[in-house]
């Protein structure tokens, strides 16, 4: 445990984002810690973070990567082998703030860590276990622009619905107590390895 694991996100067959993390647990699937202040590579268009770019412009222009420190309290990422999503846990000012179902391709293991592609649609879950869809408009725009097909969008939503069923039944990993976990403040920050953007 404690090894650096690099989580890379792809778009159009090329790496478009990178997060160096610390491996916290491996049994049953990797659990990764993205510490606050870690330098991450974030997708960008003309030097602007992708979240600040209109949907149509995102898919008409080439993506680059900008590096910046991860803000906030950090994220614990629970990988789920074979499933098209991972579970992210967030804290704000040291207080657990909720879970996030990040819909994405099943993780592919690499020499650096894992590769995946984001599916835009997500589910947020509050500490009281209430949930809601996130970024439905972004996925709809991507379908209109031909980035994803309507059939793919339907598959993404079905995957989210399966995750919601686990939330409502309070099954793994939601019932595993990860929200009580805390990192060792003495851990050094991992860094992005050279050549992370090579295929």
C-alpha cells in the first residue's frame, strides 16, 4: 500500500487528464487518495479549463492539458473492477460532504495505474443518502453534437440507475465506512510521472 497510482482520463483516444494518487487499499478493487495540493493535469481548450468552455466549443477544438493543484480537502476514489463507474468521497473543511458516482468506462489497468473515459453524466449523494442526477444537460449536448450516441447515453444512465439501486439498498461500497477514513497528514504528495501522456 502507499504506492503512487496514476488515474488517466482519455478523450478522442488521447490522454486528456491525469491524477496522481496514493493506493490506500487493493483487495476487492483499488481505493485511491487524491490529496489536496496534488498537481493534476486537467483538460483544457486554449488554456481554459474544460468546465469553463461551452459544450459546442469543447468538441470542435483540440484539447490540451493544464496543470494545477487540486483544491479542497481531497478525494477518496473507490474503483469498481468491471463496472462503468467509480465512487468518489468528498470532504469540506474536514467534514464529510457526500459521495459521487462518476460514470465512466471500466478502468483499464496500465503500467502507471488505470485509464478510463468520462461519460459526463453523474450522480451525487448527500450524507443523508438523498441523491440526484448531475450534468444531464452536458450529456444531452454531447449526444446532439455526435460525441455519444443516444444508445450510449441510455447505457450510461442505466449504469447510474444500477448504482442508485445500491445507494437505496445501502450496499457496497456505501456501507463500508470509507467516510470515516482519514489520510496521514505526513504523507508526501505524489507527482505526475514523466511520459504520462504517451499512449
